[in-house]
C-alpha cells in the first residue's frame, strides 16, 4: 500500500523568508502523481502544486516550487517570500495513475508565518 | 457557481441519531469520494464511486452508507451515530478533465454529543 510521510508536524517562518516542507512516499508504481494541498482555517482544501512522476522537471507555481527526487521518493515544497496568508496546514498527497484512483495523504504540516 | 457543494456545513446531533450529508458536483466528473478528517487533521478515504458504482470502501463501519443516485451526487448516510464519528467529512470529485487532481467541497463538521 502506498504511504505518505510528512516528518514535520509544525514549521514556522518569518514573513518574506523561505521555508521548505518535507514529504516522502512509498510506492512500487512508476507512474503516479504528487500534490501539495493547503488547508487554511477556513477548512477549504486548496491545490497548491502538482507533479507528474514521469516529468523530471520540478513543478513551479509562482512562489511555490517542489524538489521532486523520484529515486529517493521525496517531494518537498518550497515557499519563497512567505506571506501571512500562507499560514495553513499543508498536506502532501499521492495518487496512482488512473481516473478513479484515490488520493493518499500525509498527516500534514502546520505552517505558521510570523510577521 | 460552487464546483463541489456539500450540505450542511455544520451538523450537531445526539448519539444514536441518524443523519445524512449531501454532496453535488457540477463539473461533469465521473468519480466522487468521501474523506474523513479526524481531530488530528488526518484525511482518510472512506468511499469512492465511479459513475454510480462503488469503487472503494475502506473498512468503514456498516453504519455508514453512501448513495449515488447519479454521477453528480454522492450522499453519505450515517446510522446510530457514535461519539467517534465526530469529524469533518469532505466530498470530492475528479474526472478526465480534472488533470488528475481532486476538487474538494468545503467540508461538513459533524459533532456528536
């Protein structure tokens, strides 16, 4: 069974600084997708960034970027120029290839942004 | 228009009662899911349906019964509610046009007293 591990239950960062959230996963599949979702206090699940396993190039979305190391099964999220609105729970998630596959989530990292 | 909508947003009820949570998506997706988020924020799949057919049932007690009248709706009925059922329940959907990501509803916070 696929598992996703986020080893940092909590992280904090100063406004305008950079922070990296860690994620590792376990799978025997070669084709799959990885995601970072953000959950602010509003409870809404918001997709931050997505990576296809077959792509070597790391995904970027504005201030958010990932470091995808397929061999090491590592998928970290870097947030640059942190803003107060980035404070939230961040979940790393894995999905096998296939239209009806489920998302498997890590336990989350609570990010605090200090002014 | 909300893509995935669930009602109600909050549900407070007594132990032993039966309650339902409704979910609708207007994205034309084929697959819908129910996730449970516990007090420690852990998100775990409960069920998934594809075109009204049950695909995933992850060792959920029989007191939980999903129903999908059509592919745009997936409702969750819970019988004989227990204290441990208190959680946030999320509906989600995905489809060929969703680029492999799941779209989530805003969640239903269930409190069993």
